[in-house]
């Protein structure tokens, strides 16, 4: 048994336990609905497809938001400064697989829980980001609307991922874990510092949104073509 397999067998139950202990929340999902308000009646395959669609949209809008923010507030020199300064993303400490070999070794449940960890880690920071952007004098409505949309859809994505985990564990009830804690909000930063912090949040979220989409599509591939998924 290799090191990655041992880590999964030990850490997976510990990380999932808070989800299983929280209050069950029934979700409404009929077959003719396109949202992620899901219930036990929808098949795992259809739910995974809807979750992937949500993740794709979230990543696309996060890209648009980041590009718009750069155009409005970040000169090219500051983009270089941010890259050279090595701003750390808030999810850096999470046990999320990064290399191709790590991703190939992890189980489907651990892959899905990696998505859940990323989603839950960003719920609070996106609320902060929305509040911060509302304080800008010249923030366009387009940017505000996009970040608000992403923040709302992320909660919907969380619900869908939790349902998938429950289905994969053959459990009947939906539970959610809303514990946060990776994000620390310093009081009233300087304007330039605030802009760079918001830019870092947007850039990091865009990267993590891409990870969410990639992991979910890999999971889908494993369900349909187990031996040909890179």
C-alpha cells in the first residue's frame, strides 16, 4: 500500500466526519430542473453532469472577473510585482493533490472531497471580496454582478458536491459543513494593499475554480472510461 493510499484511508474519514454530523438539509430537485437544488431522486450521473456544468460556468465567470479587474485596476507593472512577490493563495495549506501522479493515485471519493474542500474554503473569502469591491468608487456594475453571481453559485455547487459524496457513500441524507477558517480579514487595509489583496483573491480563486472543474471532469471520465483518463 503506497503512501498516497494510506493518507486517503486515514484522512478521508476524519475530513468527512463533520459533514456527516451536521444537520441534514433536504434539497428540491426534480428531473426537469437544471439547478443544483438536488434530492435523492436524481441519479448520480445526472447530478455529476449538473455539478460539472456549474463548475464550468463558475470558472468562466471567474476568468472574466479577473480580466476585468486587471483592466480596471492593475497596471502591468503591478501584475509583475504581484508575481514576483509570490503572494500565497489561501488554499495553499489544504491537502489538495497538485501533480499528475498524485491525482492519478487518489480515489474517486478523495477527488470529490478535494473539490468540496476548495469550494468551502472560498465561500467566506468571496463574501469579503464582494464587500470590498462595493467600497470602490469606480468598480463597474459588471464586475460587482459577476462576483456576486459566483459567490451565490459557489454555495449551490457546495450543495451538489455534498449530495454526490453522500450518494457515493450510499448515504441517504444530505448534510453540509460550513466550517471556514483559512481566510483572515485584516481591518481597513491601505487602498493599494486592498486592491492587490482583492486581485490576489480573484487570481487564486480562478486557479482553484479551474481545479474544481478539472477534478470533476476527471471523476466523470473515471465513471465512463476508467482506463483512459489522464
